[in-house]
C-alpha cells in the first residue's frame, strides 16, 4: 500500500495501528512514497489481504490534529502568534507558540473562539494541488520534505485556515465536539507551550476528574467547592503534627543517649535499632554520647528491609569500618570526623555488622 504526502507543517502525526488479515500492525513508517507496515508475523508477497484500521486511535488523532490546526489559526488571527512546533501526545497535546508569555485572558479568548467555530459546524476540506500551482505559495506551511513526490495536500478549514498537511483530519469542525485548553507552560527560547485536549479526550478527562472529585468528597467529607480549603487545613495540621513529632523525637534521642551512656553494658560496641527515626535522631544520640572510645552503631527503619545507619567512634576505626558496614548492609554511605552514615537495603544483616565491630574491638585489644 503506497501513499503520497508531505510533512505536516510542524510535527508528524502518530502512525495508524490495526490489522492485516487479523495480524496486528505494530508500526507504519514512510519511505518516500511508500508506506512500510511492520506486522506481528510476516505476510507472503502477493497475498490477498483485508485491512482494518484501529478506528478509535485514528479518530482520536483526527480530532487532536484538526484541533491543533484550529488553535494554531486562531492564535495567529487573534494575537499574531505563530506555531513553531507541536506534539500529539498520548494523553494531551502541546502547541509551541512563538511568544514569550501568554496571559490567562488570552487563553480564554482562544478557547472561546475555537469552540465558537466548532459550534458553527465549519467544513474541513482536503485538496491536492500540483507543485507548480500558484496557490501553493499562499498556503501556510514550512516547506516540503526532500523526498516529497506527487501533489501537495492542503487541508482547509472554511474561512479560517489553509495548511499543507499529510495528516488525518475530521471533515467538519463539529466532529471535534469541544476543545479544552489545559493551561500554558514556559517553553524554550522565549516560547510558550499550550496544552490542550479535543473531542473524546475531553470526555475522558472529565470522567477522570469527576471520579477524583467524588473520591475526594468521600474522603474529605465535604462538597467539591470546599475541597481546596479542606486540603489546606489538612496540610497545616500535618505540618504542626510533624513539628511536634520532631520535637518529641529530639527529646527521645537525648533520653536514649543518656540511657545508653549510663547502661552497665556501656563500652566496646553499643548498638541500637528503632523502627521510627531519621538521620537527625541518630546524630543527636551520637552528639549527646560523644563516643570517642566506644563504637556506636545506630540504625532506623524496617528491621528486615531498608533503612538508615550511623557508625560513630574513634576516627581511625570509623574510617576503616564504615565502608565495610555499608557493604554488609548492601548500602551506601560517607563519613568524616569519626562518623560514617548512609542508606542500607538489608537491615536484616545488622547482627553481622555487630560481629564485625566486636571482632575489630577484640583485635585492637589483643594488640594493645
């Protein structure tokens, strides 16, 4: 199957999918005037085939592509902004406008205008012009690809736009149903990206949004109009609780440090593990203890999974043992001035670390 086309003015539309004799077509590419179909299994040359296009995918591309043409034309007509590129994404599409900034009011104006034209049911026509036709020079576009052959394909939205394009399009703007501009983002090199949805994508977006709204209404126990305020209150409450929890954790760290220091088992190797805690918790303990002669091995996190560790003690011992502790715990870390701390993935091997530290202390004692 061959076709003739020229490059879309700004980007390539994703290829069609479907089946050939019930064999899935995974990809379609163009080589000059030839369309190459990549199928799941090979077909014998000369085989009579029945081709079925994935219509849901095709119609989605038609809606997004025609929507892009319409938005591009309206943005140019209203504000003189040229479209420098665009992307037909899987979830949303993005148009790059040649403008360093776009206001919210301008976005509203574009959205209102494009939807007015959809409601006006303007026809979309496709014509093929010969390459030497004078009208080709008047059509919006960025030139033809080097391997172009055959006539020039022009897509025209009645009284709105004419553009060289080889993509798929609806035959009437009413087939777009509606266009929703999701917002704008800062682009590259003084440009602005405009994200949009067209047609069925708007309905799917509304369905997802409505589902999220219903779930939030149940969770927050308030109407949709109060969701934002309810979340803000929860965030403030969470911040306060986190602050209180941090203060309690600090107090606990000081208490734990004193308990360890005053324990009859103090000396040699001292270990402690807590499920709750963080690096600050362990460092407060180490600061309070000031273990210059004792190896202090602290860990927080899941007893058998991932967590954090800290080794404190004599500088030379910590420099020697720190990397080995990280290796045993299958983690990574770094240290300086008598401390080595990091992340571990195998807290279940803490006993091996303790044995390693005990062996080191015993060896040092024997040498003395």
